[in-house]
C-alpha cells in the first residue's frame, strides 16, 4: 500500500472514532419526599397553592377559644379558693369569737372611735333581751333558713307602691353583713351577703347565730355588743337587763348612731311598747327554748 493510501485510511479511522458517542453518566437517584411534604411547586401556573401548615381554623377563632378555656379554668380555680377560704373562715367562727368586725375597724380608723366590745356567751345574756331582739328584728328567726320570703315580698311591694324600700333582712343576714362584709350598698355586696347567710345557716346552729348578732351589733358610737351597751346605758351587765330595759335597748338597733336609750323620744317609747307586746305574744323567754 502506498504511503498516501495509508495516510487516508488513518484519517478515516480518526474521523470514525470522533463521531462515536460517549457513554453518559447515570444521574444520581433523587430522594423520595414524604407524602406530607410533597406538593406542587409554589407559583406554578395552573397548580393550586401549597396548603398552609398549622391549624385549619382561622387564628382569631382559635385564639378566642383558647382565651375562653383559660378564663373558665381561672374562674374555677378562683371560685374553689374563695369557697375554701370563706368556708374555713365561717367554720372557725363556730368555735372562735371574732376579735373585731369590718365595721368596727372602719369606725376606728376613719373616725378614730374607741371600740368598746365585751363578749358574752349565750348563757351570760338576759333571756329577756334575747327575746326582745327576736321580737323586734326577726320573729320567724327559728323557723326560716336565713331568709324571710314574706318579709322580702312585702318590702318589694311597698317599694313598688311608691313607698321607701325598707329592709327585709333577717338576723342571719345582718350577722353575715356585720361579720364578713363592708358597710356599703351594692349588688356585689348583696350577693356576698346571700352567700354568707347560706353558709352560716349551714354551719352554725341558731343559738350561735343569735349569740353572734347581739355581741357584734352596734348600739351607739363606739359601743358594740349587748354587754358594753348594758354597762354604758344602764350601769349593769347583760345578764341583769330587765324586760323593759331590753325592749328599750333594741329600739336603737335600726339607727344606733341617732338614737339613745338615755334620751328616748316619743317614737322610741311607742316602739318599746310594741316590742313588749310582741314579746308577750311570743310566749316569753320560754319561746327561745
């Protein structure tokens, strides 16, 4: 073979080798994404937008529900603490005499009054005075469970007819007000008065409620309790009070800062006579037994 022919054959082999395709590398296998994360590309035309993560409900609605649940839980916890503390408070006063009342402290710090209060047990108080209190303040005391429904209805009817809204509070309600609450008129205080009235009626016997009332009631500026009142107005102990003195002393209870047994008005004398008549109608001190 001539050199020219050999050179042409070599060129033809090089061209053939240059046109032959090279082997392509296989692409690396893509990791399969989990079904939860798989979704159409964001912004692709014709595809639906990716579903947002998080709760399906709108955030304001979810936040409102969470706030409501929190408020209910907080209210329940507060109510439980309130009932526990006040319940222990009422039970404690079944066995322990209160050192002072909110009214006593208010008078002392605001008006700088000296508090005169000497505690006397039920048996150290004249039965005539105890009967006079029941006759004047709450003749159904031993029958009701803290509330005189008929008296409340009568007070409401009088007010609706144009008269003044007179009090229909029982002895139990007055004890709840004097012993646990502040001297103010509001619906909140009235609601708490109902609560404490029910509490003491459940926890205390009637004898203890009456004993508590006559020992914390206000009988004049700085004078609290029947023992202090008996000594101040009549110069004797609570056990020594007579029938007439007891009837006169209870006439000051609705307005103790404006009335005095030492200077009884005509109205107080008429009221005293009425109380004596009611004491007789009840049957005397034996009514308390």
